[in-house]
DNA sequence: ACCTGAACACCGTTCAAGT
DNA sequence: ACCTGAACACCGTTCAAGT
C-alpha cells in the first residue's frame, strides 16, 4: 500500500493537493467531475494528474481509501456493541448511508466487489470483504444468518439496496425499510 | 402517446431511421453511445436528432418503449401460467434478465421508478407499475406477499437485484439466487 | 416545417520541452 | 525525476442558412 521509494518533495506536495482537490470536486460534481478541473484546482498541469493517477478509478480509490478504512473499523466497533445478527444489519445500514452520501464511494465499492475487478481496487475490496466476513461469520455461528452466504454476496446485496433506496429518496428511512425487507424476506 | 399532428413524410422517415440507429448504437456501445454517431448512422444532421429527441433520455425511452410493453404483456402471460406468488418472482426474474441484457433498458426503468422522475418517463413508469401492481395484488390476496408492499417498491428492489447480480457475473444463476435471498430473507 | 452542418464549448489524453 | 501546458481527438449542443 505504501510507496516503495519516497516521492520527491514537490511530487509529494502535488500528490496531496490533487487528492484534496479531487475530494472537493467529487463532492461537488459527483464521480464524473472534470479531471482537468481537478488539476486546475490543485494548481498543477493535467499531465501531473495522469502521472500520479493513471485512471479515474485510481484517483477515486485514493480519494476515498480513508473512508473505506473507516467503514472497516466501524464493523468491529459495532460488533462490540450489538449481538452478531443485529451488528451485521447495522453495519450494512452504515455502508449504504455512506455510499449514498458520498458520491463516488459507491462506484468504488461497487467495482471492488465486482467479479474479476481490476487489481487497482483489489486492496479495498479485500479490506471490505474481510470486515464483512467477520460479521457474517459471527452471525452464522450465532445461527441468525443463512450459512450459505458469502461475505461478498452480502456486500453486493447491500450495494443493490443502496441503488434501490436511491430510486426512492435515498434517505435513511428507505434504506432501513429495504434492508428490513431483504433480511426478513418478502413473504408475510 | 401518439402524435397530435401527423409528421411530414421526411420527418417520419428520419424519426424511424434515428430510432433504428439508436437501438443499434445503444446495443453496441451501451447507453452512452455517441449521439453524433447515431445521427451519422441514420444519415441525418445532428440537429435533426435534437429536434426529434431533445434529451438522451427521450431517445432512450423511444428506443426501448416496445421492450417495456413486452415486459408488461409478459406479466399477464405468466399470471395465467403460475400461482400468484410464483408468478411475481418469475416476472421479476425476466425483468432483471431484460435490464441486464439490454443496456440502456436498465437506466430507463430505473429513472421510471425514481421518486419525482421527469414527465418524459412517467408513461413507461406508470405502465410498469400497473403491470407490477396486478401481480403484487394477486400475491397479496393469496397471502404469499407482505401486504405492506407497494408495486413501486418491488420494482425498485428488482432494480437493486439486477445491480447486485451485475456485480457478480450478471448471469441467470446469480439473478435467481439473489432474488431467492430477497424473497426468503437472509435468515436461515 | 424541417433539415443540414459549421461553429462553439468542453473534456480526456498525450507528449515535447523545460526545470 | 518530475512538471507544464499546448496540441489533438472527440463529443454535445446550438443556430444561421437552406429547401
């Protein structure tokens, strides 16, 4: 994850400026914010952006890797506060809220749990699958979760719930409702 | 739905050429196919495309309105073949398959069930909600579906299942599995 | 009434020249 | 080693001129 060789001082400075500018731009204009605009905000040439982040995905991941890590930590925090089954649901709720609130985070998480996703997002994909795996394992041990569920399935379904909730107003109440429907099933 | 005043012969010809070219281009390059390319394929000026279809959404809807209608008809066909609860699931499966196979159809159906969607897609939104409503109503009457479910909820959840399945390989087996998890719930 | 296509604005990407 | 920004290609959208 960390650099093999330390960056030159000006390179490191530009890298950080780009990250800050990218986070701002993504927040303002969504995940399709103009890369040229991001370079301008950061006060660097467009070529410099490409040097540091060869693809938009790479920039997206770098801009949100800390949010991913925060979500991973939340999994264990929640696990200490609630019984396994409830903990998983609560964590999925927070994942959904996060991916809806922070534009771009959803795309990143989506490609992270995509079958055959690129190596660039494998790192945060593994991180999320591990976090989900701990909650899934505990709930299955407790007997409140289907034993045939893989962590990646749960993450994909949460992504789907986010999408469905966004079609409604995307607010917490709808996320809770659709998550409940998923956990309890559509039968009466 | 139909034109108030008949189009001039050349206008009608261009309209149909544009629709054919759009369907081809969307099939080849996805929902973001170049509008300029579509105009070129159709052998018309780009201004003509904008005259007939002021927005990309409008073109998308026009190109796939027949597919939407086919899905609506399938709802009633399936209702004659299967008991209500199974019919709904089978129909949702076909909706998911269709939205994954035909790129652009998913976007269209998504915006059709979006809260506060534009008037342009209200027509096919109403059509789909009516079709879903008939299956939902029958299943609720039968007692195999939660009584608090609205047709639009079911359509949004199906959209979410499509998204989740696409993150896997997007093939039928995954759609069936994720639909089953939704209907039966995540509990053992 | 409708069509054409040039013109404009904007964006992504590359790369020669510079430090 | 890294940065700059001009240059190129491409796309969406508008609109004056044409039929």
